[in-house]
C-alpha cells in the first residue's frame, strides 16, 4: 500500500442541492435554443416547400385544362373543316341528291363517328335534303334561332337544344354562297360521343370536366351531378368571360371545397370547367404536411432527450468538480489548522521548557548538596538514602524526557524557510550513514548504499535534510529491532536520478512494517505506535513538511510485517547536472 499525505475525510457538499436552478437553466436553454432554430428552419422550409408543391399542383391542373380545351377546340375545328370540305367539293344541286348526301354522310361517319345526320337547307330554311335517323326532310327552319344565326355569321355551332326531335343535341351549320344560290349545310353531332370526349380527363380520384354555355347550362353531363342543359353554376349566375385559364376555390352544394379551373373555348362560347375536390387536388400537399408534422414531433423529442442526457452529464461533471473543490478547501482548512497547532505547540513548549531548565538546575543543585551532605555527615548507605538517590535520578530522567518532547515540538513548530543550496548527494549520504552506522551495527543491522553515479548534485537545505534522513534511519532501526532483535536487519538506501519527479531516494528496511490502517496516519502529527516516552509522533510530519518546503515529495509504502519503503523525491540542480554530464563526456 502506498500513500502520500493522508487525505482528510470528505463531507457531502451542501452545493449538491443548489444544482436545481442551474440544471433548469441549462436544460431550458439546451431545449429552447435548438428548438427555436429547428422550428424556424422547418417553418421556412415548410413554407417554400408547400408553396412550390401547391404551385406544381395548380400548374398540373392548368396544364390538363389547357390540353383538354385544346383537344375539344380541335374536335370542333375538324368538324367545321369537314363541312367546309363538302361545301367546297360539292355543288348545291349535287347535294340535293339523297344518294350523294347519303354517301357523303357515310364517308363522314367513317372518318368521325360524331356525325349523326347531315342536312341541306335552301336560303328560306326549307330542309331540302336530309340523311340521318329522323324524318326531317321538308321541315322549315326559317324561324329557328340557329338558322338565323348561321345566315348572320356564316358558320354556327349551337348550344345543346331539343329541336324538332325533342332530344338534346347540338349542331354545326355552315352557309355557302354560290353564284346561283345561297344554301346551308348542317350536321348534328352525337352528344354521347361528345360527352365522352369532354368527360375524358384523368385528374386524381375526384377530377371531372364539363362544358357550360354562356347562360350557365350544362352542355355535357357532369359525372358527379347534373344532366345536360341543367343549371351548372353554383351561384345561378351566367359564367363570366375571361381570357386564358382561371383557377378558383369554391364550396360546392354539399359545402366541400372544390378547385375549379376554367377556360373559354375558341370555336364556341362554351366554358370548359375542370373541377377537383380540393383535398384530392392537394393530396400530396396534405401527405407532406403530415410527414412534416411527424418529423417535427420526432425532432423536438430527440432534442429534448439529448438535452436531458447532456444536462445530466454537465451537472454531474460540475458536481464532481465542486466536490473536489470542497475537498481541497477542507484540506486547506486542515493545513492552516495544523499551522496554528504548530504555533500554539511551539509557544507551549517554549513556556514549559524554561521552568524545566530551572527544575533541572535545581535538581542538579539538590543532587550536589545531597552528595556533599552525605559525605560531610558521614552518613552510612542506607535504604532511605538509596531511595532518595533513585527518586532524584527518576526526576532527572523525566525532566530529560520532557525536554526531549518540548524540543521535538519546537522543531515541529519551526516554520523557517529552507536554506537550499547545491548538495553533492554522493558525498552527503555517506556522511549521514556514518552518523547512524554505529547504532545500527550494535543492533546487527547492515546498511547498504546503492548510489547513482549519474547524479552528483541536488538542491536542498543540508541541516534539514540531515534531520529527515536521521529520523528515517532511526525509525527503520526501531522497526527492524522490533522484528529481528539484534540480528538480521538490513537497510538499503538507493538513489535514482533519472525520474520525472527529479532525484528519488528510497530507504528500504526489513522491519516490522506498517499496517494498512496505520499507514494512512504516519504523517499525521503526534501519531506514534511507540511506547510512551519513546516516540513523540512528530518525526515524520516534520520530515514531510521539510521535504515539501524544498519543493519535493515524500511517500511511504509497506507490506505489513515485511518492511517499509520511504521515498523522497527532490528537485535536481539542473545546471550542475548539465555541467557534470559534460565533464563526464570529456
Ligand atoms: P515517532 O517515531 O516518534 O513515533 P514518527 O512520526 O517518526 O514518530 O513515526 C510515526 C509512526 O510511524 C511510528 O510510531 C511508527 O509506527 C511508524 N513508522 C515510521 N517509520 C517506520 C518504519 N520504518 N517501519 C515501521 N513503522 C514505521
């Protein structure tokens, strides 16, 4: 077991309880700061992401609307071109022939099955030739709105109407001027086919498309609700004309928000409406929102957990640091207590020492006077005389012990600065050994020296260092004698100069050793295991103080019953050491 200066008992720090507010502050700032930044970053990201996602959803619906409108327009344009081709290719006379018109209708239907029938009218509105499923030949259309419109505009595409056949249909009619005659060709378009064409859009689950005329009546079916020619607007107002594409969000009759995209066709004043449930249109947007909310919740939870973990670690670290500080504070208090004790003890020893000296000289006087009296009076040796002489010797002995103690106390209390000087250890140590060698050899103890030839000089106070070595040797001799009696003792002194602590001097003995319990106390003042009158318990504490004052350190290790090692480390005199090395090199 190895100990340096004994540690002082640790007390539980009162600071422990004061970590609550600190923990709260660290925790709240560790949670709040990242969360605010995280939410801010997420919020900004969310805003831009959502805007772009919304824009892309709207752009997609606009594109569908534009493409679809274009397709319907192309369909109407093509049907108009078909009629123009007939009027340009055939004469009025030829077209009045039923067989010719039947052949033409057949060809048209072959090209586009949208054509239901075909009719030729003179400029009085008389249906001069008709090919189709109804019997409309000879009917007069002079007063029909479509007939008037075609005379006025040259070309006409009607709204969906019932007409003579009493079923919803719409027509495309075209006026033709020839030198001899003005006549009109008219085709009925299959509304079922046209409906299919208009309805055919694929947008999400709820997307649908339909046409409205200028009065707001449905020109195609609306799959969700509404038949042909029914009111198709939500607000019962005719739809307003606008250029290009328009997007709006309105609630339908059931109160659900719907996304409406509208455009007016070029070939007919019909408004193409593409409608989709808003939740369906922004489905991706909603999914993204849920994901972002989930990410936010998880992120915030992670921040909170990590903050709790690190706060606990920081506070634990602070607690450890504070408790170490506390320990040091106690050590300081203890050290200053020792210093005060030293001062008190010195004063006390000084005060005791003076009367002791007087008692000692008075005793010497009594002994002298008694001897003189015995001699002059010729008193014969008797038991009383012997008792008297013994008592006086005992008093002398006890006075000597008292003065020994007071001297030790005075040494302990002396706090003078060491007068350090450069010491040649290889010369100094043998001198010390010579001083104790006699006492050691009487006890049968062999002192061996294991010097380090690399080192010659250290920095130390020679008088104090001598005191330290003498004390260590004396303790070693006592311990050896206790174990081996007066034979078989051994003390080994070795020097090691190349350590990071400086020079290390080890004094090893094979004495009684020190128990684990006692080894913690050997440097404590007044600790002794020696019998009353033999030890003061101040030797090692004085030695420790001396070595520390010299900038060195002292440690002890022992295995109970198997000897003890005291290690002293002292700073090396560098300059001399260098000189010495260079001398060696030469
Ligand atoms: P003292 O010698 O007056 O008792 P010290 O402070 O010098 O006071 O020593 C304190 C105690 O340390 C001793 O009483 C002894 O128990 C123990 N001690 C010191 N040196 C040795 C040693 N070399 N071997 C065994 N015990 C020792």
